[in-house]
């Protein structure tokens, strides 16, 4: 399993706005999430890569929201932050290679680049040059020509020695 990743949602658009890895959830809750994900994968007899998205309610109960039998946006940060990315893991499964390490190389925060509320039209990126000057910032643009409110246009992964530093740098980028 990849490390448990926390998702923080934009309350207006109800979209993932930020992902944090490794999670700050208590170890017992993380272990329970891994056990649940393992049971889901086993029950589905899944081969390859499967993202299992969950929510933790106010009472600390874990609820499975969805499963995706493919690389998932909740794992895009693995390109920079984990020894073997979700994309490489999928290729390893396809070619029947041994799975790679899922250990965290560096803590990360991933932010989604969303279209601005109230604007539709040709895409325009602001602050890109300044953001690329920040150590550990990796920008992924999806090449979409048109934007609209809250449309996912790309993501930025920020890696740093600590989650707190990655969060700080991600806020500057945002």
C-alpha cells in the first residue's frame, strides 16, 4: 500500500483542493484504513493498482467512498514523493514485475490548479515563473486550452523535509 494521504476539500466546489502525505491521522486509524483498503482489493480480486478513497466521519469511523482501478488524482504526488510512483507500479503490474517500494522519499503537499470562480475562457496561468523558483515545486499542467470555474487545469506537488514546510511552500504557490 501507498502511505495514507489526507485530502482537503474546497467547500464551495466540493473538489479536492489539497493532498498531504504522509497523513497526520493517528497511526491506529491509518492502519485501519490500510486494512480496509486491503479487504476491498481482495474482495474485488483486483490486480494492478487500485485507489480506495475513504472519509473519516466526526466519530472517527472510516467510510469507503469509491475505488478506482487505475492511477488516481489522490496519488499524483507519488511521482515526486514516493520511491515508486503509482504510474510505475501500474506498469510493474502489467509486466508482472515485482512491486516497487512505496516508502515516502519526502513529505509532500499537492494542490490542484482549478479554474477561477466567475471566469470561463482561454487559460491564463499567473505566478508560474515565481512558483518555479521555490525549492521542491513541481508543476504539472494538463494542456487544456479553455478554463471554467473550478475546472481542474493541473496540479502542483511540493516536496520538503517536513509536511509543515511543504504546506508553507504550497500556500505561497497557491
